[in-house]
């Protein structure tokens, strides 16, 4: 049955990468404590199987040496701390490899489940959810989830007990005969039997923990699912509200147009369609390699370009093919391409000639 949120909407959509990231930041990941325990037990068994004989031999020799040479050891109030430190250091050197292996196994086990993750939010969340209210404690203890976990643990216990029973029932009949064999042989037999039993139980725990991890993964994925409205809200949050984005684009376009219109008085000529398109060309032979388009527009913007040109007394020349070509192929701020040099040069020459004639007229006046 699909999950529902507080508004009753079904959580049917796959979680987005942002939701996964936020969940991970909070420490909410799919993990199974059972895997950590099972893997730790498995490696503990391997360590004691490989390292155990050496460990036992070292402790046995140490105890034997201590009892045989105890009378030779000078223990006084001033040297007892040295004696104790030496013995502690001996045991520390023996057990440090075990702790080192367990630490590595614990880290690798967690990394294999959910990768590298460091967060303190789970601690604060746990403190936040902590309550001494008896009603809440009883409600939590008898919740559906806790009852399900209890049932699963009981089932695991029954399975493990069955495996232990079927393993021991064939071995227990041999126990009375152990008193008739040497102690070392009896201990060896018991060690092998315990090792075999432990191995069976641990392998079974690994299988059960793998199933538990799959269950936790499913629960986690289910908890991350989103409603269609949550998807929409997140898209608005990440990408921005479409209406606001449209308003921003509109404001940016108006700003660009306003700046472009302000540049029209710097033009040498405005070439028109004549009614639908207007492009403003500027050429400074000292600073430009080629004529440059400083403004262009269609319809209403074209009218504004022409109006600004009239106010600044910039010549407006009608050339429909050239105006259309420049408008469609060149962006504001770009130079005129070589294929249009001839056509633009002719217009600029005409404008310069026109300006000279006007200059002579003003000088004559």
C-alpha cells in the first residue's frame, strides 16, 4: 500500500538526488546492525582460530615463567609499579592486534553499507526524541515496528537454537568418553566442536543479516519516496519559481534594451527595413578593426532605436536586405563580417559624404 503524507497524498514518486542528499546529511541511511555483529563475530572466530594458538602459548609460557622465577623477582614498594607496568604491557601487546582487526572490520563493514558518512545530527535527533514520559515509552515499546522487530528476533533465536541443537545432539553422546582420553586430546576435541558450531551459527547470522539489510534498504527507500506535490515544490526551490524567473528575465531584457538604446547616439548610421528592423552601426577607424553593431531591434524596439537616432541626429538609411542580414546573423557588440564590408562601407561613405555636405552648409550659414 503506497505511503501517504500528512495531506493524504500518496508517496509514489522516486526520491530526487537532493532528497537523498538531505537524508544522508541527517544520518538517515540504510544500514543493518545485524551485519556489523555477524561480520564482527565471523572475523573474531577467524582471528582466534589463527591467532588463538599463539596467544594461548604466550600466556601459558608467561604464567609458567612467572611462577618458576617469582622468587627471583625483587618486588618492593618502589619497584611494584614497574613490575605491574611490564605485565600490563605484555598483555597489551598480545591483544592490540585483535582490537586493531576489530576496528578495521567495523569501519569496513559500515563503509560497505553506506559509504563514508560523518554527522552529529543523529545524536542531536536522538536527544530531541528522548523522553521520560511513561505513556510515550509504553507507546514506543508496543509500537508496530518494535513488535515486528521483536518477532523477527525471536524467529532468529529459534533458528539459531535449532542449528545448535542439531549440531550438538550427535556430539553430546561422546562427552562421557572424554574422561577416558588425555586432557589435551579432550580439549582439542571440544575446541574443534565449538569451532564448527560457531562457524555454522555465524554463517547463518550472516545470511539472516543480509536479509535484514535488504529489509532495511527497502524501508529506507520507501521512507524517501515523495508525493507529486513535493516533487513540484522541490523543483521550484531548486530551479526557482517559473513566474519569478520570467520576471527576472523580463527585467534583464529591459535593462539590456535600455543600455542598447543609450548607445544609439554613438552610432554613425542606423540601417532600417524600413519599418520592422533597425540596426545601429558604429565605426572608429582609430580603435576598431571593422564596423561594429552597437544596437538592433525589431518592431517596437526598432522604433525606439530610430527615435533615439532622430534625437541624436544620426542618419537613418533604408536598406532592407542589409538590415535583415545584420539583424539575423550578428549579435550586439560583434564586428561586421568581411562578406558585408562592401555594403556597409558604401553606406558609411554615403553618410560621411552627407555629414560633410551638412558641415559645409552650417559653415556657409
